[in-house]
C-alpha cells in the first residue's frame, strides 16, 4: 500500500511532468509509471493538482467535459470507461479566428453536443428529468482534444491525470431547447476542408448525450464538485476523433443544432484564437 506521503510525492511528480510538457511544448512520457494504470482516483488527484496550478496562474473554470463516451473513441484509445475534465476560460476558441499551431501539441478533433446549465445539480442520484430540467439549451460543439503524453500512448490513468486530454473547444451560435430535440437521433457529420472525415449520431454518446450528462452529474457530486448553473458541459464525441494539422478548416453539422467550425492557421501564419 502506498503511504500518504509517497502518494503526495507521486501526484506532484506526475503533475510536474504534465506541466513541463505543456510549458515546453514537448510531449512527455506517460505518467502511469508514477501512478499506475488502474488507480483512477489517484489520477483525478493529479488532474486536480494541475488545474489548481492553472487557476492560480490566472485561468478560470467555465465548465466540464465528458470524455470516452463513444465506443469508437474508446477503441481508438484502448479504454473502456468515461472520464471527465474541467474546461478553462483559456480553452474557449472564437470560431471566427484561426487557432495558432503553437497552442497545441498533438491535436485531434471531434464533434459533440454541448449543454448549457441554468440550474445546479446537487443530487447524488439525479433522474434524467432532473438533469434535463437543469439544461438551458444545447449547442453544437467541436472539441480539440490534445495530449501532453507523447504519441497518445495513454491508458485511463494517463488521460484522467492530463485533464481528460483536454485542449480547446468551440461552440456553435445556436442554443436550442431540449424540447426541440431528440438527442439520441441527432446526426453529426464532420468535414475537413469540405471532405467528410467523421460521422455519427447521438446514440454514440452512451446511448443518449443526456445519459452522459447524468453520469457526470452523479460523478461530480461523488467527488465533491457538483455541477453548477452557468457551466458548459461537453457531453462526448458522436464519432471518431480525427487528427488535425495546420492549415485545415473543420466544420461539423448536427441536425437540429446547426453548424460549428474552426480553422487552424498554417505554420507560417501568426494568428491565434
């Protein structure tokens, strides 16, 4: 059994490794050599340490993201359960501006449904009706996932420690009431410079994106950080992740929710989102 002192040392060392990768823009070795490949609770403690450092440096939490909800993405990464991370203000991208290549290390992109909350969710076992009642509306979203770990060589503890492999996110303009949607039937198509590269439906996200939100609400209470009004929640990918390279434009259309796009600047272009 790892002592409390040893555990704190491992958490600090893992957080230091991830912080150094983000700061130097050089991906690091997996952190599972420090925290193991099965102790998810310990990995979340690493995530919390990294996030506290970011907030102390001036960043601000604005929501959460649910990861690994799609079977296609689970198969891509070799994991078998969802995870979650925190969205920070610095991660929100204005879709009208180009994302500079130096903001990311190993980006991949996926399309999903974002929920905007207007009520807290303090219940330990919220019903789907309670979860739905807390949602002000849904928006089309693109998540640009990233990994500080070289080659995306990750297991569940690696990605959890790395804030669920968060990078950036983009929100569509339209906010749609849940009463106007059948979430599990939403059809998504993601195009790269006009060419289809990924597709899926709401069913890919734990059968229904609202079920994913319910999972997060329950999990967030269990870890002492319940969902709150005003937060944005990215509910999880509706299709496979797609690698990103500079100079490309990605546009996702989601039936009933409209479109959302993001452009990545070429290496020579000095624009930043």
